[in-house]
C-alpha cells in the first residue's frame, strides 16, 4: 500500500531542529495510519470469507519500480524499501578531492563588532580539459675524446610525439565510445591538439605490442589463479575465408583469440 502522506523536499537551510521533529512525527503518524489501514483491510477480508464471499484480491508489484530505483531494497530483508519524501538524502556533494579553494566574503562588509563564525562549504564539481604540450630539451655533450652524449626521452613516449594520456584517450574514445576518426580529430583540434588523420590512424593501429603482451599475460595469470574456466569457440566466413575465435575465461577474466 502506498504511503498516505508525501512530504515535499525541505532545503538544508530550513531543516531546523523543530522542523526535524515535526517531520519525524508526521512520518510516524503516516506509518501508523498505513499499518492500521492494512489491518482493517485484513479484518474485512476475513469477515468476507466467513460470509462466504471473496476477499479483496492482492496484486503483486510488477517490479518495474525496483529496477528503476537502485536504492530500493528487496522485500523480506527487513530493511527499508526506499527513502520517504522529506527524509534524509545522500549528500549532493560527495567526499571528492578538492583541487582548488575559493574564499568568498559577504557582499556587504560586516559591521564593527561582528564575529567570524566559520565557513559554509559549497562544493562544485567541474571538468578541465586542455592541451598540455611539453618540450623535451635533450642535452648534447661532446667529451674530450670526441664521444657524443645525449639525453634520452622517457620510455613512456615510445619515441613518438604524443604522450601516453593522449594516446590512451584516443584509444578509449574510438574503441570503447565508438567515436569515429573524423569526429575524434575535430574534437582534438578544438582543444588545440594538432593531429592529422594519418597520425590518428597510426595511434589506433600502431604501437600495440604492450596491449598484446598484457593480453598474453592475462591468460597465463588467469589460468594460474582460477579454479575453473570455460572454453568456447565460434566461426564465420569473412571475405570468402573461414575465421574462428576462441574464448577462455570465467567470472573474473575473459581472453579472446582469433
């Protein structure tokens, strides 16, 4: 049976101790009224059965509300089946790391004799996307013997002109988010990243040896730590040739090879 009373949302600034007590009292009275209504209906059904009549049918919920509300608990667990209107809700500003603080004084200067009472924190989450170009100046020395000594680039650059975060972003956007290469290039150009179509294609198709090595290590480690695995294969024709794919894995890992 649905709740008989729906309370409106109350702003945090207006939730005084008196308001909290009144809200709790209203919720208690609403729950009591709901239980009484259920008891009365049960008694009416029992009386109808004694008279040879049929009681009020019980309609089970469809379950659509449970699927649409992840916070709602399953019945029979003894836990709350959801948050009532007006009750305490999850904070709109979760415990996130703070990268910048901005102190804002009142618009009007406090009069003499005012006392500072602290701050009222208001956390704003935002996203900062910008180009970050680094110029590596590799030192070049010549020894008295005529030998040349040169600085070396970090191994993470793999000798290329694009950093690991940019390469990871391009791979993630294209393969996971299904962003096409033209749209990806347009987006990067708007952010100040100068890449040609050929360079994007090279980032997507080249320097994949670390991924292949990680895939091979995944199978080896997965077989060592797993108590059971499942194996499946499938085949299909592509461009007039037979192709096959093999899957090995369980609930914790999946490995594919074609």
